[in-house]
């Protein structure tokens, strides 16, 4: 730099004038690396070194209990028809609710034509299939000793409820939601869920296509929700656009 050049020029001039050469300057001391306080360091332990605890796939599988299947079909028919004062019990408090429900059913396409709001016929065997969420794939296969996998993960994958999951004829776009699990020691696990609707089967007519939800879940002790959301969406996009 300019200062270094000026210093070299001054030394050369002093030597040429017969003066003593100035003593060499001591080297500058190097700055010590910054070490954060012990309290700011990442806590020790296996969980602190893992970015993702578990990657889980929750699929919708048919319920094997035939009685539950029949009960679900009956409940579905009850919800799909408009209230009838001649058959349903009503009083002054519930009459207003029945009127509101009748208007809601009319707007959503429920009626007496044997179809529900998404166009699925009530007598279709596939459409009446009762589904339940179940873990069908996971990584790692074994639980971490310090962070076991919560057995109720499938319930958190369906915040609208898991009592009446059934195939639908209306395809729905993928969606993302988050949840937080807290253990008995106050530790938190942050869940990021990507719900996608995939083809479940064909109806009795061979033409109607039914779809069922499948959920991809990332569990982590770190709240990097935006990054996990981006990762899941990119992973699903890659899996559905490549031929493997």
C-alpha cells in the first residue's frame, strides 16, 4: 500500500545518508479467534446434532372392520341429506341450526340425487370405503433412544379429524401445515406436513376416479419450518416429475 511504500522509501533514504538502518519492526500480533461463551454453544447430545429426527409417510389405508365401514356409510348418508322435521327431532333451540344446515347442504351440492358434495355416488363401494391414517414408511426404521417417535403422529397429520376419512372424487391441491409436540420434559419437536391427494382407485362404473390423502412429515427439534416446507415441496415435485 501507500504507507508501506513510504516506509521503505524512508529507510532507503536513511541508509543512503549514512545513518543507521532503523530497527526492524516486530510483527503484528494475530487476532485471537472468537470463542463464544459456553452457554451459547450447542448443547451436547445426539439430538442436538441431528437436523431431522424422522421422515415419515402417513398413508390412508382401508379399515378392516366391516361394522365400522357400515357405521361410517350410515353416518355419511345422514350428513348428506337435508334435515326433515317429520323424521328428525327438533325443538326451539335446534330449529335454527336445521335451517342453516339445509341452506348449507343446498349450496354445497348435497341433495337427494344420491351424490355428496364432491359428486361421489353414495352406493359406490369405493366411495364408501372408510380409511384410517397409518404410518407406511419411516426413516430411520428404529427409534432414537433420546427422541422416540410419537405414536400419535397420524392424528396430527389430519387436523380436521380422522374419524371419517374416505376417498373423494375431487382432486385437491397439495397443502402444508405445521404442528408442535411437547414431551414431559418440556422438549419440543416441530412437525412439517405436506398433504397430497393421490389416486386411490376406480369406482364401480370404471370411470370415476377416487383420490385419498397421503402425508409426508418431517420431525425436527429445530424450528426451521420454512426450510422444511421448501424441502418437502421440492422433494414431491422431483418424485412426481421424474421417471424412476
